[in-house]
């Protein structure tokens, strides 16, 4: 990171914000060492996969229930050009609220250098060389069952550290795309914060739904706010297979003004199975 302030001082606002959110959500109580809640096809909640269970999607990550409380995940194809690893740890419960934390580590430099080119496939100027960047994400997840429905609150943020310097002004390298911009903002400013609320559950037979609202703050960017709304329909023809189809609307501030995207299609097919080594 460049500029007069030290990296630690620039990360301080994000750390303080995340700590305040955790204190607000958890109050003065502490999670009891209750058994962790498990479920298939419920990523992005406080529930983890059962021990020894694998789950993978065409576009979604490969998830693995390592222990009763720990789940690891990575994107098999993305990992070839942007090494990454996610971990979800189930802490227990506060009353009827399930508590988990999600942490991610990402090295995006090879992918961004691959996309920094002229013509088709280039999303940043070809004469920009991305520095070596380590990016992390840290989120608290609180889930509560409301009958057959599941309500999940997510809050946290992203931190990033440059191991080398940008070869020019940072705004040359910013990705001004919906969905991508809020998730890469920390690469250029050191930190960003976000929160979201989701509701999901069954509708009829194997049909279900998921509705999600997310907000992002990206201090330090020219255009520092974003919001997303997602609606998904799910179909589970059998216990080990799920199809997802839906759309996302993204509103984002850019240096040239705010924009609302067209509905962005979302589709995936996911399978769940026992790990062969378990």
C-alpha cells in the first residue's frame, strides 16, 4: 500500500468496525460449546457440512466437512490462477442462534496479470503490472431457524496487503465492473467492510428459494458504496443434487457516477457425496 499512513493505521478503521459489529451481534454472551449444526446445500450460513462430506458445483466451490466444526473450501479451477482457501468454523450457539466465522485467504496476482492485456479477455489496461497481493476476508455468520426457513446475518470485511508496489497510480488497476468492484476494493485501499441478510427455505416438494441483500463500504475509492439483491430458486430432485437458478441486481458507485446493472443471471448445479478417504 502506498501513501503517508502506515498499513496498520490504514487497517485500524476496518478492525474497529468489525470488532464493533461482533460486540453488537454477540452482546455480552459467549457461544455455548453445543454441537455444530450441519446441512447440505446451505453455503453462506452458519451451518457446515457433516464430517467427511464433500459438495461441489459447476461454478461453486468444492467444500469439505473436515471435522464436526471445521469446513474447508476452494474453487478447483480458480485455484489454478488465483490460489485461495476458505475456512468456516462453527462456534456453537447462543440460544437459538447458530454462530460461525468464515475466513478466506487469496493470492489474486496471477489471475489479474493474466487479465491485464489488450483485446478480448482484458479487463484492465495491458500496460499495468499488478503487484503481489495477499487478500483475506473475515466474516461472522449468525443463523436462526424460523420454522422451516433459515435466516442468516453476515458481517465483516476484507483486508489486503501489497508485497510489492503498483507500477503507477492505483486507479489505473481498479476493476470497474459490477459485483467485482466491491470484492476487490481492499486490494487498492487496504480494507473494506460489508454486511448481508439472507432468508432461505423450502417451498413445495423439492422446490425452494433464497433471497439475499448485501451492502458494501469501500473507503478510499472514488465511489465507495455498493449494494446487491439476489433471488434464487432451487430444486432438489434428490438428496444429493441441487439446481440453482436466479438473478442478481447490483448498484455500485464508480468514479464516473453510480450505476444499476441489468439482472445478472445466476445458475449452478451442485452435488454432495461422501469423501472417498472417509
